[in-house]
């Protein structure tokens, strides 16, 4: 079992940008199989429905891609993705996958040294890629919880983003540590977090 161990050292040799594609593929695999479920159900403990949560993921991934391309230093650009109310679960999943690919392309093409604004701090392309992977994995967990499915983020995708965004995270199973870091679950020796924050700023 892969564990999260040393802060500052990636446990996966690939750049985090390269993890966006497999994260989207896993999201598509599990959610397309549940397209016939009730997506009006509440997504886990969120106040949003499963449909709304999927739309949020598409929007935030698009916003991250825009930040990496435009490189603003003080705010988000005033643009967003709007999901049509009539969107089907299949259409929502395709939207998430498409916006994940937009973020991958933006991060992959970004020159070394690029910085852009995020509420949690100025981030480089890998920081935005890591936040994108977390958005996909954690909200997929929210949606599957709402749809009554038993699913957890893959450990090989979870470990690098925990290391990148949560430098003070405890050791343990990467999927469970990621969910703990994002306030979704307790750990055997730690209660569930009521508030949480990631750190996308550049540390190397």
C-alpha cells in the first residue's frame, strides 16, 4: 500500500499535470456507470445536489485553466462555465472530463516560472494541476456518496497531491488522508476536520 510520507517529495515520478488525465478517466469510469441513478440527490455532506456538484467541478477546472493562461495577480478572471439545467448525467461527466483536459493543456503549455492568483496563494502550473486533481477526486467521492456507491480516490493519484497541497498531512493511506485533509472523513487517530485549507504556493 502506498503511504504519504515525506512532505516536499513526490511519491509519483510523473509531473502532477500528468495525473489530470487518469483522474478524469477514473471520474468518468465510476460516474458514467451511475448515470441512471438519481442525480438530484444530495452529494455526500454538501448542500449541493450531485448534478450541481458535477457542474461546479467543470466550472472550477475551467477557471483554473484560465488562471494559468491569463496569469492574473489579484483575482479570478470574471468568467465561468454555466451548466444548462437540462444537462444529463452523461453530459455533466463529459463536461468535467473536457474541462480537466483544458486544465491539463494549459498547465502542460505553461512556461517554467508561471504564477497566477488563487485565494489560497499565488500558485504555479503544478499547483493548479494539483488543485484540479483534488477537485475531481474529492467531488467524485461526494457524488458517489450521494448516489449510494462505495468508492474512494485511487491511492496513486491521491499521494502526490496530498504531498503538494497539504505539507503537514499525517502519514497513512493516501486516499483516506486526502479525504481527511479535505474535511470528508476522520482518521483512526484524528477527528474529521471542520475547516480545512490547502497550500498551492510554490515551495521548491
